[in-house]
C-alpha cells in the first residue's frame, strides 16, 4: 500500500503532465456535467452495492478523462471501415438480387406453382433469420466476429453457385426430366447454404465495423451506422432492379427456343411429361437468362470476400517490409471473445426465474428477505434497526433493478438486471413482429398480385416521356426507393416541424415527456398506416379478380 506522501507525489506528477490546453479542456468538461449526469453516476454507484461481477473500471484520473474527451471528439474513420462498407454493399446486392426473382423462378421455371413457391420462400426466410442467432453465439463466445465472417462467406458463395447451377435448364436436362427434379435439389441445397452463410454475416458485419472505432467515438459510430444502412438500401435497389432485366430480356440459349418442336429439339422433348403435356411455362426458360442474374449475384459475393481479405493482406505486406505505421492502418481490431455467451446466460437466467416462480410459489423465493423475522432467524437474535434499514434499502433497490428476475438463481447481478430491462421492452417487439410478418409478403403475395395487372407505365401528363414495362419481380425496389427518399426528408424537414409545433422543444426543452415518446408515436403512426394500406391492397385484389379472364388449365400454372 502507498503512503499518503507517495499518493500526493503521484498526484503532483499527474498535474505536471497536463498541458494548459488540456487543463482548460478538462475544466470545461467538468463544468458541462449536468445535474442529470451526476444523478446517473450516483445511481450506478448505488446499484453496485449488489453487483457480483468484476466490471471494468475507468481510472478516475485527469489523464483518463482527457483521453476520453480526445477520443470522443475524433470523427475520423479507420481505413478498414470503408472495406467493411463495401462488403455489406456487395452482400446485400447479392441477397436482394436473387431474392427479387426467386419466387417466380420457383413458380414457373421449376413448375411448382404459386402456393409451393410461396412456401419455399417463407421457409427459407424463417431459416435465414434464425441462423444469425447461432452465428452470434459462435462469434461472441467461441471464434470471434472476424473468423465467423471469413469462414461462413465461403459457404454463402457455395450456396450462390449451386443456385446459379440450378438455373441452367440445359444442365442434366434428360436426367432431371420434365419436373427438373435435379434442379430442385440444387435449388434447395443452395438456399440452405445461403441461409447458413447469412447466419455469420447478418449479426457480425455491423458489429465488426463498430469494433474498428475507439470506445468513445460515439459520433463516428453514428455516422458509420447511417452509411451502413444507406449501403444496404443502395445495394438492394440497384440489384433488385437489374436482375429481372437480365432474367427476362436476355436470351442465353440461342440454339433452343420455346417455339421449337419436340421432334426437332431434344431439350423440348425432355419437357413433355408422362401424360404427353408440354410444360409451356417451364420451356420459357430457354428464351430467358436466369443463369446470368444468379451468376451476377455470385460474383458480388466473391467481390465481398475479396474486399474483406484485402486489409489483412496489406497488413502483412507492410509489416514484412518494416512499414509498421502503414501496416497498423490495415489491421482489423478484434473484440475479445466473451465466455460464457451472454445470450445463453440470459436464457439460463430467465429460465431459472420462471422455474423458481412455478416451483416455489410459497417458498423462500417469495419471502421478503429483509423483514424482522428473517433477519432474526439468520442472526439468531433480532438485528439492529440500522442493519434492517440497510437490508431493506438494498432489497428495494433490487426490486427496481431486477424485478421478477430476483427469483432467478443466476449468480450474475449484471445478467439479471439486463434481462429485466430486456423483458420490459419486449412488448414493443410484438407489433414489430406482426409488421414484418405482413411486410415479407411483398416477396410473394404482392409479386403475384402485380403480375395480374397492367405492367406498362404511361405518363398521360408528360406525353413526351415514353412508357416503359415494369416486371412484377421489381416490386421490392419501391421499398428501397422510399427509404432513400424518406430518411433525409423525415430527418431534415418533418422532424424539425414536429419538434417545433407538436413537441414544442423550443419551449419545453428536450427532456419533456412528449419528446421522449416521439419514437413510439412514429411507430404507432406507421402501424396504422400499414393497416390502411393493407385494406387498400385487399380492395385492389378484388378489383383485379373482377377483370380477370380465366382459361381452362392445360398444365400447372396460374389461371389468368
């Protein structure tokens, strides 16, 4: 232990190392600390009374505060972050590119019909959004984000290659038969591998990008996430628009045509089933180019992998040449692996609390552990009033912090408090789940609805503009277009007006209760708008059904 003189000498040394500029910066920081921040600090110290975990403590020295201030004011991006943005752009361009045409591809090219095409699509989406849970656990607790992304991208690429191979109608045409059964197996295998690969990319890329910044570079991280989301929408917009054009406007099989006779062309003969019926819609694939569209999405993933591996390559290259300063610019920062997994520990914590609530309804978990009788039983004699008041205070604080999770047998107070906070906001996820349940119909039901409509777009007012044809597969492009338009419009125009005239921030400030609920108001308004638009689509479908001319079926296809 250090004596008081040694501590005083260390403090004087720290003061000497602080420059006048740093001292002014430190004084300004201390003056700007609001009463609310001091309350928060006091609350954190108070809650640490029942914290069992050893958390990282920031040294309370002037130099540490100055370092934090310098880092928080640094808005410069590391070079490697730009490579990560390109990786996300390419991955989203690949995903939304093949996704935009997959439903009609399954319906017509595979000849499975609307119902089965929709089922395959939604089964894949369910799997695609489940695997990131596994990928997140592997990244956080076993291998780290870098290794999970690097290894599972190869699986993703293999999936897109199988998907591309399934779209070649001349590949093993005779063996596959009129049902294209081999192509179906390749399709299912490709979708499975893409889902596995997405499990490593979806939960890790954004977090891995944030790892490259300093701990207190809040402003830089916020700008990164904005650009990250913009890359998602720009990539999906361009790819989802282009892939239908390639699929339906290009002809990759010049020697085969849908108009050829079976006796003149073997590929046409293979598409006649056992009943002698010609699979007309499936034969259309010989005058199209699905393989070109899927090959483009495979190339996007190869480019994504290449961009992800360029920084490690440059790091080793500069390091081997002794250029260590340049080498460090291309070195990925890798967050340490956390063991055990936070997700698994949270599941254990909640499960333990539920089990104890069910099994010990009238048992020790339900008793007030700070009443006079319990204190007397534990000590063998009646505890002092000061000890009782202290125990009661800690118990009340635990009720606020942990709630029903006080019943958990989990040893970590940090996990218990985190689970309580998470459970208190799960009610917000319920309407969001319903929203996404409806929104994902855009890839199936709305595509089939659009293909029943007139797809030529005319401009009655601007007569000089030529009309153009819209493919039903391009309906998903509207989502990205509206996001790109509405995000700046809401941030720059709509929100300032609402803040001034509805939430009155210029009068009440930013801490009033109305402004704190603004995000909830936006979400509720969006849900009501979706209900209204859903009813509109029902009315549109009824109108379309009244105008459809139905024909007798000669093969498995939609009656239009």
